[in-house]
C-alpha cells in the first residue's frame, strides 16, 4: 500500500498510534480554520451544539472556552473519541458513531459544526441528510472543507476516499440535503498562501 493510500485511510478514520499522531498534527494545521468556523457559528450560551467529526475535541474546547454551551462530539474513530474524552472529561459528551447514522433524536441540536468531514459525504449526501435530521428547524450548520483547487494537488486526495468541492458543488450538496443556502453563504478564504478553503453557513 502506498503512503498516499495509507494517509487517505487514516484521514478518513484515524486509528492506533498513527491516528493519534495524525490527530495532533491536524489540530495544529487546522487552528485557523477552526477559529474562523467557530467565529461563524457564533455559539450562544445554553445552546446544544453537535461537533460532527469531533476529532481530538479541539473545536469543542474552543466553544466551551467562549460560552457556557452544551457540546456533543461524535466521530466514527474510536481513537479520536478517546482523545476527545481525555481532553474534555465530563465537560462534553463524546460518542463513537457513524456520521451517516447518528444516534440522536430528530431536531436535538441548535447548531452543528462540521470541520473537515464532508470529504466523506457520499454521492447520496447521506452524511448531510443525517446532520439535517438532528438539527432543529431554523438551526444552523457551519462547515469547512479545503477547496478542490488546493486538494487536487495532494496525492492522498487522488485515492478515491475524499470527495472534493468547489463553492458550487458544496452549495449544491447542501441544497440537495434540505438546507437553505445561498451563494452568499459559501465563502472562499485563503487559509494560508497555498491553501484555499471553503466556509459555509446553512440553515435547516
């Protein structure tokens, strides 16, 4: 198996020592996107917020550091859920589950944060439809993905495990999944000199 293939698989579902190291590295790489996404989400005191694909719990820690809200993290990776529990203890609920089959009641959350997970949303938008289901009417979704123009130059992104987006494709996936999202709700941002990202704010 090539290094690019191994990396693509670890990014999709981190596991073991390599997964723990990758999670820590991604926390460093994603500091700015994380902060900008939480700014856009603007969590309010008392809100119930789902961090979809919570990784090591960095975004939940950021939200809890801003306001006294109720955060729940969900991730398919046992390794990442364990890391989030170590970081947050009893301050957050951390659940290991598929993002396509979320174990939550409909309309449970006021807001959803989805950082670097929509690459694994299938062509039927199963993940986005699941996130739509657990949001209350009027609830908001904020998501971040790296732009297709940047990712297509990264070898692991050619392994067939990542779905790539430009602004049009991201908005279309959200609309197809039942979200309200105008072209003005999708923002292209230069995260670094060489990395272009997409931030989106959509409403159920």
